[in-house]
């Protein structure tokens, strides 16, 4: 079956002069001509716009209200038009959280790979984590201090939005009396209505026990029920402070931090478990470190999402970077002393109360706070800026006849400024503070964006953040050389095939130097376009009209052939590819060239010539053809304009001559 002909009749969009043109289907077609001659007007504003408009018109009225309407281009008729996809040369305003991995879809496959074939390691000791038996879990609980009151909980909802009415009713019917909802123990008969748009965590209270050897059988029954109800996970929580009566309600997670704390309770180590229970102890029949006593829930794809409270690093909110004050910006004039003040954001000389705090820090650390900032030792600067940690400091207050001492800790000036920056409601106040801040890699996750449990899962010898820091070429090689067990190979086969294929597409369009963790907003327009091109190749669509805007821009000439091979691959799959280009290699690789002109703007808008590259080169009316044939060329001038020495900076200072 021969490909359908794309027939255009009477195109008058923008500066087009009633163009009529027949384009063969399933071909690589190059639109050339001087800038402003009408190439993009026909390719994007006529063909693509009409293709999109027809697609939207084919949808229901209900669907069209969400997509909006497109104006019909000024053209009499277009027949043989396929569904159109435009890949334009412009930087896309992606979210700061977006990366190369997320916009290409590769990161989603990697999340599945690490969730299903990854090996969980202990974040503290690095040992590979093995499953815990119910007997071992009972033993860990009985190792807590005797006579300690604890609650045995089973997680049934973990960070999910909704009212969960049916779940709570089902728990009541099954005989459960209490549940911990968003961190608060509540009687199920008095459970409040939950906000449907908030994330909630619901844990069923199975039993309240006092740790002693005589309750082993009772504890074993509670653990067994908890593992069944909580899908292999039970939580041991301190009973003190958990009970709520009367009109107490679960605390609604209003802030991002509160939500994360409700979603992911922190586990405690074995040493802390022996000393006492101050936080939730998570125990799992699937994942638990026998050495450190840390239990984890089984890895899921959500654990490896830095956009989810379950997987993101809490220190940087999954961004991989933190906004922190820079000491060099805070102290523009180091010749001033701390009390002058040398820190610009302090604005005024400290009052009596703050002065006695700073003087107490100086006495504790051992330095003269009245010295210029540049003369202070580094430990003194660090103490004033970052605080003295948990060290107890004795402060001496003296005012008139009253003298007394008090103790406390000192958090530092930067901690105080951070608090003011967070609490500032006006945008201009925040902007003022941000003048003295810099973006730095997160000190906790090292820029990996994920929490410690996700970073401790490995496929082969690599965790997910490390794999994402590799260039695409190196990542392909690493995934090809993975050493997996037979079971892991069966599990990961399809996912690895998809990931390797998409990485290969990115390499074929000249992007093998990028890394998967590269922030999407930092990509150039050409890189963004080639990423979308690689995605279209990977989608495998057939019978589509692709319209591209100068895909070779910003590309090194050595990678041009790879790009052209990708365009030809799109064509060979059964698609029509129209490229607006000025690149000679692209013109020579095209099946058909359409040259617009003869000039720009009102002097253009006509098809000067159309045909193969040989036919264009023989056309007397085509400016592009003259350059392709070699009859015209851009020559290097034999003589240069004289250079005015006064406008060129001299490498060495010269004495000015007068007279």
C-alpha cells in the first residue's frame, strides 16, 4: 500500500502567499529558506495546528472543555493529514523537581526495578537485611526494659489520602476497639471524620502490654495477628502519652513536615531498644537488621520517589539541595567586630540581653568577641554562626544592682536567621534574606534526594542515586553488566529491557553525556527537544506527522549523524517527518527539500523550489540551491577593517601620549 499524499491547498497563514503543495507521506522532508520566509508558518502554524485541531474536534464535548479550542489556520483545504506531534526547539518550563530521568520516564522504571529486584541493606552497618521470624520479633520486644508499657500496632493505611470510612467501619465490625490515626490513639467508635484531601496514617491497636516474660504467648498472638493485618509489619510504640480520651482528635497533618512524620515513623536501633523505647520500633517479618535491630517495610516503588513523603529526604524535601546562609555574604566587611555589627542582617548593635548571651558564648569558647571578625579564630566564628551544639553554657546577667546566672545552649546566628526566613510572610522580606544565601548540596542525602532506607537498597553494587549520577553511556554499561541471581533476572528482565532501550534512544540523539539526575530546568532548548525526540522514538507510534524545529541546534557536529539516524528511524517506522532546518547535513539526508523565499517577511511566503537535493541545486530561483551547488559561498574576506587601538584593551598598561 503506497503512503498517503499530504495535499495542501491555499495556505495563507501569516506571510504565506496562497501556497498549494503536495508532500509524500512516510518521508523525511526538510523545509529550508532564509529566516522569516514562511517555513514555520507552514510547518507549525498550519500543518501541526490543523492536525491538533482535528484531533480535539474528534473528542467529546466534555473532553474538549478541558483542552480548549484552537483557531483554524488560514488554509482552504488539507487532505491526507495524520495526527500531528510537534517537537519544538525551546526550553520547557519544567518543575524544579523534574530531572532527565523523570521527564523521559526512565526513573519510573528504575523505581520498579529497585523495588522488586533490589537488595535492602542496613543504613547503619551496611549488612544485607534478612527476614525476621515472628519468634525473633517477639524476642526483640521482650528485650525491652521490664515493666515498660507498649502498644502493639498494625499499619493498615500509610500516607494515603481519603476519608477511609469503609476501612474504619470494617475494623469496628472485626472487633478492634482503638486505632492510632495520624499519631493519636483514638477509640474507633469516636473516630472523627478525616479530611479527604489530607494524607492519613492509620494503625490498628492490637494490644497494650507490659513487658515481662509471662506475657510471651499473649505477645506472640498479637504479633501474629499484626503481621497478617499489617502485611508483614508491626509497630511497637511507647504506651505513655498515647492514650487519648474525651473529645481528643487525631492531629491533622497541616504542614509538609507533619505529614512526613505521620507517614513514616522513625525506627530505633537495637541499643536504643535495650535502653528504653522513646520512638516507634518498626519490626518486619520481611526486612529487619539482626545486628542493629532496625526494621523496615518492604521496598515499594513509592519508596524511591523523591516527590513522595515515603521516599524523600526529609532534610531537603527531596530537592537534593538546601538553601543556606553563606558566611562570606553575611560578613561583607570582616574588619568590623561582632558587636559593630559585622553581620549585615543583624542591622543594629545587639541589646543588653543578646549581648550577655554572646559574651557568655565567648567566655565558654575562649575568645575576645570585641576583636575584628577577621582576627577571630575559626572555632570562634563557627560558634557564633552555627552554635555550640548541646554544650551547656553559663550566662551571666548584670543590670544595675541585679546580678544572676542562668544556663542554656546556643544555636547560633544562622539558626536564628533561618527561623526568621521561614517565618517571613512577605515575599520581599524572604527575598532580602535570600540575598545572603546560596544553594548547596544536601548534607544528609548528598544530593541523592532519597531517605536513608531508599539509599540503602542496591541492585548489583549500585544504589539508585549513584546510578542516576552516571552519564547515560556509563549507566547503560552498568545495567548491562549487572550480576543478578536467576530469580532477580526473571523479575528484572522486562524492566531492564525497557530502561536499556530508552537509554539507547538518548545516546542516539547525542545526549549520552547527560546524567539521569540532571535538573530539567537547566537543559538547553536543543537538549529538551532531543529528549522529547528520544521519547517519541521509544513510544513506537506509527502513522504520525512529526514536525521538528531545528533539532541539530546546539549539537556537536560529531553527533549529527546519530541524530539523522534517529529521524530516519522515525520515518522507517511509518511516519512523516517534517524538519525546519538550516543544517546542510540534514538537507542532504532528507528525501525531499522544500525551499521557501525568496526573501524574509513580506518578500517571502512562497515555495521557491521543491524536490531532491539535486533538483534544488539546479533550481535558478533557490538561494539555498546556489549554496548547495557551490555557485555561491560565504568567503573569508581577504582584507579586514582597520582596528582602532583605542578600543582594544592592552595586556600591559601603557603611558598615554599627549601632543
